[in-house]
């Protein structure tokens, strides 16, 4: 009997055990967060200084020019109240026109209420610093707070500053064509020395700007970026009829509303001039000496405005009283409320 070979019993091959993953290294200890009690101590004093600085500047300026405020207020107290009410209305419309022009210089849509409040506050800042620096600074901070980059915000200010004198010149030409008989005054024609002085000042300003941009290398790139951004925004803005109407309409309405304020204040005091004569006097005076860097145009424009109205036939006393009353109504009356609005916007970090 033969034995059959048995099948080999398979021997199980042990599987390799998985190597355990290395334990994750503990995270590095985080640096301790800054103490919350120290952060507000740095920002709060600065915010309070910025909030109170407009009020301090206004108080200092009021103390230095107290006689003009007192005389102008005394004259306005005896004026016709209905004409003064019309002057107040035109003054308020001036802030609306400024807000429209600011919105027209920006592609983005701005909140109307905050924009109007910023222009009301910018009026207070504009009467403290010369050459509209205060108003531009407030508007620049407002645009940056709305998320607009610095280059585009600066380009909008440049566009606004360029359109305003062009629009005022167009309004002046319209008045000259519509009322040619009002310019038959030899006293209003400047002599050759005045023309050369104005032309030389404008040429020196442009020449200085070009020289700084071409010679100072750190200024070259920001200036070129600003010009490129401005040209791009100009193309985009002028494709939107609403922006064109707001920019050019608001800029053209501003001198008309200012002239209307002066005319109504003059009518309340018995000024023997027509509305067209007063507006034309303002256009001529602001064009002649508007480039002089005085706070809010106060000083040189006032003297030129009195001189122009006297040349049109107004008595010197009434012309001077009209200009003083105009300044009290448009500068001193809204100055404290404007400073309070400016402080509130800074305190709430809108600016």
C-alpha cells in the first residue's frame, strides 16, 4: 500500500506592521498679544487732538479778527431780514453745489449725506488754511475713508481744481457777451505791469512744478502715476452724463451762488447795483486776485471786490459793508457749526 504525499501546509507570512507616524511637534509658543489697555492709550490722545484742533484754530482766528466780526454783525442786525434769509438759502445751496462737483470728479458713488457733511466741514477748514488746502485735505481723507485709493483720490482733487477755474472762466465769458455795456469802465482794465505780473506768477508756478518733477526722482513716479490715473478717470467720468453734469454744473453754479449771496446781502443793505453787476464784479475780482494764497480768499478778493463794485457805481461804505456782511454770513456764522461737524467726523473716523 503506497502512501500519497501530503499537500504542504501554507505557512502564513507575517505582515509588516505600519510604522507609527511621528508625533507632531508642539507649536511654538505664541507671542503674548498686546495689552488692550495700552492700545487705546496711544490712539485716543491723537484722536482727541485732531478732534479739538479745529475748535482751537477757530477760536484763535476769531480772537485775532474780532473787530471785523463785530462790525459785520452790527451791520447785518439792521439789514432787511428777508434778503438775509435769501442769502442764507444761497449759502446752503453753495455747499450742495460743492458736493455735486466733488461727486462728479469721482467714478465711485459716494454717500450723499456724508459727502454733504464733509463739504460743510471742509468749508470750516478752508477758511483756516490758504489756497484751499484745508478743504482738499478734508476731502482727501473722506475719499480714502470710502475705500478710494490715494492715487485716484488725489487725481479727483486735481480734476476738481482744474475744472473749477475753467467753468468760472466760461461763466465770465457768458456774462461779458450777455452784458457788454457793463465793461465800459477804464478802471477795471489792468495795466501792462499787472498783466506781466500775473503771467509771470502763473509761469513760475508751472515751471516750479515741472522742475521738481523732472529733477527730484522720488517725486517723478508718484506724479506720473497721478497723471495716468487722472487721465483714466477723466475718460471714465466723461462717459457718464450724470458725472459730467455734476462736475461741470456744480463748478459753474458755485460762482453764481456766491455772487447771489453777495447780491442779496447788498440788497438788504441798500446796494444800488443789479444782480448781474454784483456777480460780474465777483467774477472779475476773483479772477484777478484769486490766485493769491489767502485763507478762503479773504483779504485780496475782498479788496478787489469792493474796488470793482465802487467802479460799477456803488458807494464805498455800502460796498465795504456788503463784503463784510457777506464774509460774516458765509464764514463766521457757519464756522463754529462746521468745526463741530469736522470734529464729529474725525471722532467717528469718517475722516
